[in-house]
C-alpha cells in the first residue's frame, strides 16, 4: 500500500481490528494504527463470548480461539463469597488478550490492512 488510505482505524484491539477487517472486505485501503507493538497484553477482557465468534466468522476470521477449551458454564463470586453460576446457552472462551488481539491484528494484516 502507498500513503493514501480510505480508512484509518485508531486502536488495534478487537474492535479496531474488526473495523479494519470490515473495511477491507468492502474494498477500502485501510491503515490500522496502535501505539503499542503487537503482541501486547491488556489487563482486561480475556472472555470471548460465542456471539463474538459469529461476528469474526462473518469477517472471515477463523482460529481466534484455537487451543483454548470451551467454557460451558459461568460462575461469578462476589467479594463476600456469594456466588452465582449457570450454564451458558453456547460455550464461551477465555483467551489471553495478548493472544486474541494478536490473532485479530494478524487477520486484518493478512486481509490487506497496513499496521503502524
């Protein structure tokens, strides 16, 4: 790619990488910007819901959760020890952000986005 783009996406986390992928699927020349080098870790959000995988599949991303076991249940424990648990309608996954984000950025770059 040259120095002209149709779309600049600032932030290459899951939302930014997905936006870059969607823009590329629409034929746009995409610049994906992030201040961090990839792979990088973030302190939040290792959970990946089933519906997020549906979105990624529509964007042509396969393998985002490969190597991580599906989680059929969720259990939340409060500071006082009270807990609630239930089965999930569809399995979710726990994938470290360092891995998940890097996989999505790699998919965007493979689709033709330029990462800076």
